[in-house]
């Protein structure tokens, strides 16, 4: 059944089609405010300082340090050459303030790859660790320590967890780390990003406070409209389902019944329940086998850790297809599903017909599906057993 071809029509419902007619008065707002006062608060805000140790650094116009020391992060290989040039007594082409130390020349930046990149990241990791260790010394000041390590200190404006400062958008974990800092633990551990490390220092916290009625009113109106729109959408969709089912009992064509109800049906391209999963599984096994044979680890080559799901472009499929598959999986041709909510919207699915699967590879696909199903069951049993053993041993299991 999972490999049968499903022909489905859907009637979609959008909450935006319902909330435009919903009115919220001041009395409604007051009642909601009184009932949810403890939940209606401003967002907590943070302000941090940070240093960035990176493989490359954009040129900067202003700096207090001359020449090569003007950069907060630079190539250790270039430093070695610079020092050796001073010892050897031969000249060095002077670098303008803000010049990039990862560059072999004045106005040229070098992108590190392979072994050189790995070694560069390791040196940066060592420097980041030394910096955080220095911050542990009693009475240490973040800016003074950064100056001692010749690192530039950047400062953010106040930001919330939902809207990080633009300087923190290099990696999502920076904003998360900022909201883990406290007055007792104001400095972060080194945070690795694509091309280096960040160390954060908490400057200040603006605590969340209760919203006044006027401040909370826009949120309250929006919440009430969405809630009432969902209720209205659920009621209208239930009425439509009932009308369509009665129409099928009387022999009336579904298309005519949908039009009579003032709804619009969307015809989806034919699909199978397990088609995509099987294809993906087979492709991954083939790719893994080919990679194992053709790509042997070589010195200086970085592993490709990109998940297959991220390295391939997403398939062009109708919105909410997984939920639609679930809704029609056990329907017979001509039947109508119940209303299925999907976020703020929802849909009704109508199974027009189902073509039985006929393929010379049917036996192989069935065997592959049964094997995958068995593997999943074995994995579940193993994790349950492992959890029981951990509990018996007094160990705490962690998620992730």
C-alpha cells in the first residue's frame, strides 16, 4: 500500500481569511490581560563585549596599534616570518594600519585550506584557550586582557534572544551563549565558528519586566485574533467535511459539491507514501559506498561533514505534503479526511483514487522497506535497553 500511487485533492484553509472579520474590543483585551498578566513581559536584553580570533580579518580603517599589531587575529606563519626578518636584519615591507596579517602581500588576502587551515585553526584554538585562562586570574579586566593579547574588543548594543545584535549573526550559537552568561560567570568559553573563535564578556543585563496594558495590547489583540480565527476555521472546515461526505453518499460528484460550498480544491501531483524515503535511503547507501572506495583520507584534507540533507537542494513538493500523506494513508478512494491543522492554517484531503503499485522491483522495494522497519525497531529496543541499564547504574542520560 505504501508504494501505491495516490491521487489527492486538498482544500486549504488560511487563518488570514478568517481573522479579517474578527473584532476585538477593549473589554476582551482587559480580560485577557488580567488572566495572563504574569506571562506578558518585555524580553530580557543583553549587552556583551567580545574578541574574535579568525583566520582572516577584514581591513579596518581605525586602530590604535601600528602596523602588523593592528589586527586582532592573524596568521602565525606570517608572524614567524616577520620576527625572523627583524632578527635577520633585512627589511620588511611596511604594512598600513589595518592590513590583514593572513595576506602574503599588502592588499591581498589569503584563504587558508587543507593542512594550513587545520594548523591555523589549532593555533587559534590554543590562543583562545590562553586568553580564557588569563581571564580566570583574580581581578582580571576583559579589555586589559584583550589589550595584553593584542586583540580588538568589540561591543554590541542591547539585544534580545530572538533578535541578536548584527555583530552576533556570524553564528547562531553566539546569541545563545550570550544568554548563558551571568554576573558570577561573565566570560564565555571559546566559541568555535567557521573561521575562528569568539570569546564573549557580559557587560549588562536589562531584566524582563511586566508589560503595561497599553504595551501589551498589540500582542493581546494578535493572540485573540489568531485564537478566534483557528476556532472559526475549525468550525467551517468541519461543516465542509460534513457537506462533502453527505454529497458522496447521495452520489453527487465531489468537485461539484466543493464548488457549491464555495471552496476551492487543489489537485496535487500523484505521490507514494514511501517513494521519497526509499529513494533517499538507496541514494545514501550508494553514495556512502562510492565515497568509501574513492575518497581515502589524505594529509591536509578536511573531512566533509555536511549532512546529505543540507548538501542537496530540497525537492519541489506541495506545502504540508508529509501531513497530507498521513491524512490519506488509510483512506479509501472517494473518502474525505477530517480537518488537519498545520501551524496557523489547515486542510481537508480528498482521495480521488489510488493505483496499486506494479513494478518489477516490487519485491526488492518491499524487502528494503521491511529491513528498514526492522532496523528501526531494533534501534528502539536497543535505546530502551540502554536507558534501563543507565538508570540501574545510577547514570543520568542526556539528550542530544
